[in-house]
């Protein structure tokens, strides 16, 4: 696997910030038989909302240059008109996850879709994998490594075409992200500026995994793929408090084998921080506490690097 932290910084100098979004069972189960062992429409809407919400641009693109006539006459269009915001968020996924999305729903609308695969070719992506006739970039892109996907998105970021970046699965991609991507940066400077309590020993990195959006199901369903554990034992116990039987979580063997070196490096954000991150207003606040849907209970959580200061200076 390539060393993701050694790549060159993208052209804009700001690191590419990545959010991981996943729904997991009580013991980190992600899926079974190539699909999800649950059908939760409201949870799916939460996924859509998180991955499509576009925060205001930290550095708006410059307005288009004035067109000048040969005699130096002013352009008819007002020079002060703001440039159109052409950004979209991006979702990165492994080939199995791409294939698990019903054809009629892919690519995921209004987002750059990046599929990571060594075996696919561009023609298998369908029409959305083709460049527009005006040379506009294809909405679905193929990358032969996670680093290739992130490099590509760094370019879109430097062209002001990218909002937020989400890693949406599956198990292989999540594990690579949790195990290999730097999880904090001293050069955080865009819409999510944070003060760090440990910034002196941090090095600049072109990519940084800085947000985990976790839907935590309160029960266990049979799964064959798992998210590596990222919580400390104490955090697991805290998460457990809401479960009905109150017994301690047994982390499955497969999750245990891939135990993440990031364990305990994340801290649960508050409900207010999550709402702020999502630009929620009074009318569309996220539900606090447990949500019940189709007989299953779950909680919508956001986790941030523990190094970040969780005081009022936090502006996520
Ligand atoms: N609960 C959730 O939130 C959630 C979200 C997404 C998915 N899932 C579940 O997760 C399961 C799918 O996960 P998965 O681990 O089997 O598959 P996956 O991570 O979606 O895709 C794995 C494939 O991605 C490609 N790949 C992975 N790492 C690569 C790398 N470094 N370079 C190049 N290609 C790479 C390979 O494709 P090639 O073989 O083509 O090279 C590999 O076979 C399903 O059950 C799905 O429903 C759950």
C-alpha cells in the first residue's frame, strides 16, 4: 500500500479533508453477503443529507474575466457578478459498494462518484464516466488506488469544483482509511478550522481523515464485514449505555483482528456540533438520542479527532 502521507500537497496548499460515513451494528458490523442487513429509509435520507450538504465556499472562485472588445469597450455583462459555485461533494467507494448500488441509483446524484478498483475499466462506469461534450469532467471517475482517488479530488479542489469528500465504503476502503490516513493536520484552514491542543508535533499532509459520521445501531445483526474499532474501551462502554440489555459489547473476531491503530484517537462531537457541521436550522435539527425505525434503534453520531480542542473555538 502506498504511503498516503508522503504525497505532494495539492495545488491550493490546503489538505484534502475526508469524512468517513458508515452505518454499523453494535459490534461494528457493516454488511452481509455483499449488501446491507437492514433497510432503513430514514437512515438513508440522513446519508443523503450529510453527503449532499455543501457548506459555503471558504474561498469563492474569482469572477470570470471581463471580455474586452477590440476597441477596449466594456463587457455587456456586469463585472461584479459572482462566479457560479460549481462545487459538488464527492463520494469515494470500493468496487463492491458501487456494484451494490442499484443501477438506477448510480451514480449518486449531485456528487462526484469515485470508484476504486484495479479490475474495472472506464466503460463499465456507464455514461456518467464519460467527459461532457464541452470538456466538463465526468461525474463518475475510476481510480486504481485510494491515493489515486484522493489525488484526483485534490485537483478538483484546487479548481474550486469540490465541496466535502466522503468515504462511503465498503469494509476494505474504510479499513484503509482508518489505518493509513493521517487523522489530523496542523494546516487545517478551510471551512472546518479547529484549534489543536497538540499542533506542534503535527506535520502537514495532503490528505486528512478528520470526521467520522457513524450511525450506531443499538443491536447486533449478522454481518460478514466489519469496521475496525476506533473507540477506546471507555467510549465503547459509554456507547453501550443506551442498549437495552446493558451487557458489554463483544467485538467480533474479524473486527478485533483489524483493530485500528486509531483506537481512542476520536472524540464524540456534541449534538450541537453535528448540527452546525450540517448547517441545520431550527426547522431541520438532527434527532438527539435514539431513533427508532422498522424495529431497530440507532443513534446518529459524529466523531472528531481527539486532538482538536472541544471548546468554543471549535467551528465545525
Ligand atoms: N454499513 C455501511 O455503511 C456500508 C457502506 C458501504 C458498504 N457496506 C457494505 O460493505 C460490503 C462491501 O465491502 P467490501 O469490503 O466487500 O468492498 P469494497 O470496499 O466496497 O470494495 C472492495 C473492492 O474495491 C477495490 N479496492 C479496494 N481497495 C483498493 C485499493 N487500495 N486499490 C484499488 N482497488 C481497491 C477492489 O476492487 P477490484 O477487485 O475491482 O480491484 C476491491 O475488490 C457490502 O456488504 C456493503 O453492503 C456497508
